[in-house]
């Protein structure tokens, strides 16, 4: 390649034979590349928009910053690592806590910006020092526990929405559950999006949707950006999300490496840095924090097109949609019953992804260290323990995340000194797909299947 914006045409650019793949540095014809980019937008659409809907952020602003962050990610990684950066579900719990405390979205944006800054710094450290230290500080038992409580901590929020319109919630939940077992291919992977549409049309028929804001919104206009408001008291709730974003990005890099047969370990640091920078910009402008998306891994596995050119097209489409206020207003009309139905599954899936980290990394719960760490963290997170010191509040996620790290390293260290814990018992395992798709829980199961299929094909 002469420069990062030169993609080699794959074959005639029109046809792919059996088993052929389009590498990141290749592309199909621009028309076909654009069509793949459109598929990426559709794939990330449902999960990306759920975050601003659930937290109160403007959907158009969020979409704008997913496009911006994706472009930033591609540039920083020199167009060699394909990825779309959508809204991370890891931010839902802390943002909800801040809003519930009546501090406002501007303060929540400061928390998002600060989280992005910490992640970017971690990315720089990993880039120059390597990623092995992450495995030592955050072994799978710790990472899994923290990811799990970020999902399960939101269970009361799902129930509060569900009970406001139980009929609509049930219809939505049933649709989300049965679509992936009724439909194959891409449609089956879009069960969150399609389930929300089913629930939405049911709510419209029941007179539960108000279209007044849509009628008043303009067709073309800039998103409603807002700047953050500094409040250091909220950082304890947001900083633990960094651990989730690290796990998500590592999982993404490992999954792409598995599908393409290329070693991307050298990109882990730049991937973390790029996501951190994207999240910083999103927080500065009033958007949701970003993360790499498993939905788009699913699209790559299905199409065998790993071209980064397709992601530039996806970012372009997302940017155009973000400039349509009427589109954003329509997204905001999704009623609370639909949200209650879809989040009953979604929040649980986020929690179960933490459990999946334990399973995939063969965490040994016959070890008192591992069992104690997981047990204490889960109860604190699910029950949402909380307290305040000098006006600074700490919720279940913040307390659970800190204690998870403290308890693990204290027990493991003390156990080694006394000889009650073998070095192997507390030794961290190699990171694999630890957190692939926490912010993209809707596609996690399908992604696992696709990655397994890719592995089988290579074998």
C-alpha cells in the first residue's frame, strides 16, 4: 500500500469464490463495499440506540460520535484493524445512577470523558509496555465479576420499565427471544432491533406512542451537542467501566485475529487508546461512551469481508443519519414498555457475559480465593451497596469493582505467604475473548458461533 487510504481491489471486485475472504487492506467495488458498510450500520443500530434511549442522551449526538470514533479508530490503527465503535452498555449503570441523583446529563458526560481519558492512558501503557500486566492485575475471576455486576446491577431498572406497560413488555421480550430461533443469517442476529420494532408497532396500535415531537423536528440539522460539567464525586462510579472497556477491546482484537488469521496483538494498545480517545470526545460533546462492537464481527464473519473500507462507508452512513433531527426524534418515541421488555434480556446478557469470561478461562471455583472474590462482588453489585464520604457517593458497581481487586490480590498474596494458596491457583490466565461484546450483548451468542465456525474453517 502506498498509504493507509489505498485498498487493493480483490479480484474483479465483484465476485467472491467459495472460501475467499476480503482482507482488511483489500476492497470490493465501491458499490459493493458501500452495501457492506450499510449492513454494518444496520447491525450496530439496535444496541447503539438503546443506550441513549435508556440513559436520556440524544440519539443523534450518540450516532454522530459513533461515526467520529470509528473514523478515529481506523486512523489510529492505520486501517489495519477493522472495527465499528458503537455505544457501550457499560456506561448505562453509572449514567443512570447520576441521573437518579439529579446531577444531570452534563455531569454524566464528565464521567464518560474521564473514563475515556483513563482508557486512553491505559492504551498508551499497553502499547509501550505490553498487555501482560493487564492479565496480572485483572485475572479472569476479577474481570468476569466486574462485567457481571455491571449487567446485574441494572435488574431493578429493567423491572421498573417492565411494570409500567407489562403487555407491551411481554410482546417485546417474546419477540426478542424467538426471532433468533425462527430466522437464520443476518435477520436472526438482528433480534434486538427486530424485537424492538415488533414491540413498537404493538405500542402504536395500543396508543402508547406520541409522535408530536417527530412532527415538530426538522429534517436536516446539527445534533444537540452539550458540554460536560465537572463533578469529581461521580468518578468512583465511572472509572470501573474502564475494566469493561479493556476486556471488550481485547476480546474484539482476539476475535478479529481468529477470523482473519492475522496476529493483531500489537494493535491492542492502539485499540484501547483509540477507543479511549473516542469516548473522551463523546463525553465532551454529549454522546454515549463507545466500544468495539460484536455485532459487526458477526457481519464480517457472515460476509467474509474484513475490508476497513467498508467501515469508512459505515461511518459515513451513520454521520449522515445523525444530521436528521426527525430521525432522532423518532427514535426517542420508543415507549417505556418496549424498553422494559428488551432490557429484561439485555441486562441479563451483559451480566452473563461476565459468567462467560469465567467459563472460557476455566476459572476454578474450588479455590477459596476465586469463590470468595466472585461471591462478595456479586452480592455487593446486585444488591447495590452504597455509601457516601464527604458528599462523594459510591454505588454497588464502584464498591464491588474496588473490593474485587483488593480482595483477590490480598487473599492471593497472603495465601502464598502462608502456603495455603499454590502459585498456580491464583495465577492469571492468558486473555482470550474475555469481554467480547459487553456493550454489544445482543450479538454475543451469534458471534461466538461465527468465531467457532471461522476456527473450524481454518482447521
